[in-house]
C-alpha cells in the first residue's frame, strides 16, 4: 500500500486543472492486472473517475468505497520536500494528497486487491470509485457520475473521507466515524449607494453600508440546534472522562439556550472549542469582498461573499430567516451553489462493524460519531439513497501526525497508513462477506 500511495503522490493532479486521468490510468493498470474490469468516465478525457466492482451473490445490497484523486494547489518553495516526490523521512511519507486523500485512494485500492486475492465469498458487491474534482465542488467528478452513470455506483452504504482520525483528551483516545456533514449555504449580500468622485465624500457609500452589515456578524451568532450526531459525539467524549469533565461535557447538551456558555467553560484547547461552536449551529464566515474599480471613484455597489454552512435538519429557508435576524429584514441574500446537509444513523450494521474492528485494533479507544463542518463528495452520492460514513482510519500518533492538510509539508505516518489499511480491509471484509 505504501508503494501504491507513493506512485499516486507522484502524479500531479492539482485541481485546477485536475488531470485526474493520470490517477485513473494508474489505478486501472493495477486493477486490470489482477483481473478487475474497470470503467473510466467523466465529462472530458482529462477529468476522469474510475469505477470497478467485485461481485458478491447479491443477497445484500452493495457497499461503495469512494475517494477522490484530485489535490489542492501547492507552493513548492515553502516545502522541505518535493510535494510530488513522495519522499519518506523520519517515518513520514511527504506529498500533496498524503492526507487528503490519496491515502484513502490507496487504502481502498489495497482493500479491493486483498478481497479478490483472498477469495472470500461475498454477500454484497463491493464497488470502488476513485473520483475527480472533489476539491472544487465535485461537479466534474462524483456529481457527474451520479447524474450520468448512477447505476455504476448504486449502493446501500458507502465509506468516504471525513472520519477515522484519532483524538486524545486527558490521555483518553478516541476514533471518529463521520455520520453527519453540514450542507453548503454560501451566499452573497449586496449593498448599494450613490456613485461619486472620491474627493467629495457623501453619506450614501455602498462600501460603508456593506461594512456595517458585516460587523453585525461579530456580535450575533445564529442559534444553536442539537443534532443526533452531536449528542452521540459529546456523550461518547464524556463516557471516557473522569466525572468532573464528563459533567461539563454533558452540560453542553442540557439546554440549547445555555450550550454556548457551557462550551466556553470546557477545559479543552481553543481549537476543539471552536470546532464545537461550529458543530452546534449554522455558521457564517466572511471570505470575499468586491467593490470599486478605481481609487478615486466611490462605487455604487459593494458585494460580500460569505461561506455559510447548515446543520442536518436545517434548510435554506430556515437559514435565511436566521440571516435576516442578523442583517435585517431588507438585506438582499442570494445563495450560491447550495447543497443539502447529511446525517446517517450510527445505529447501523456498518457502524457496528467499524466499532468491532476498532475494538480489536485499538481496545483502549472510544469510537465516536462526528459531524464534519466542511463538505465532501458524500453530498452528491447520498442523492442515490446511499448511507455514507466518513472512515479513513489511520493510527493516531500525536498531533504531529495530522498536520499539513491543505498546508505545507503534508505528510502521513507510514506506520499509521499500514495500520489503517488493515483496519479498513477488515471492516470491508466483515461487512461484505457471507456469514
């Protein structure tokens, strides 16, 4: 699996432009050499997603293994290792995509190869999709496959990125399984005013009006909404902690109106508390501004682009009402390329299989459902009715082992990768094989 990951990391599939055909061709060569039949599909020859299938007896519906082969941009001069060199140093493998997510591409590939080599009789088909274009929204990858070839990936359950990572609090180890994912509700707001010469200021300036709207975000947060996944996450954290901290964690769930203060009082690091604040509410982040074309001209229009994320159970309309409560009833709000939030029930045979395998390989750890505040290709594939869990397991080796996603010197521990491949394979084998 390390050899396959190194070969994948050496392929430059930065998106844009993508060029995922490089990875698709590599995967097809590996799989066809071992007897798999592969299909490569996509909106253009370069934007390619690979799909293959290992057949079972059909007594249970299929399991989908999904991962994306595109990666984000790099600044090579700021890396200590070639971002496409796949170098190994001090037990870590360096490269763009080592954590997001060519690691999962390689682990799922290895799981498919091991399943076929073992000859284990299967009660359900196991489908493998290595898709293009996740990093820029999936329109030329998973979404395109769902819209044009849904029959190739139709499955009851799916495994994807978003969970499987380790977390340590007070020397207590946890592994996460993503059961929920926020929806995208990005939007823009517009303020208008009177144009004029910059040398003669006036009180109807669009930029000032927009700034006044944006400042309101600092003083007003959307209300809190508990989800089933959040309850499971906090209860799971509390279950392994001493009574004093357990009580404080459960206090967050006591009442939505007091949860904000309860999170602030937790004796946890700031990042984890910020993450909890994002997990309990719909969020707003100002990310882009557009106004004016010349320094001596007062513009008549100013636009802000904001990254909005909504929780499972929420809709664009309910979110719009929360936004109007902050910005005012007359604020013009226009959503941009929205997607629905997701939540899969942790009380399922697949979740129980994951827990059983982790109990064997990390008996000291507690398994938690978790909510991803970002987004993945699950938003597209779930439209087919697939229940998707984020589980890309890698052995926890301290915070240093998880640094670098979308950053400089992205790397993964070789030991963590090998452990994760064994865990993932056993989950797939146990869930798919005949009793």
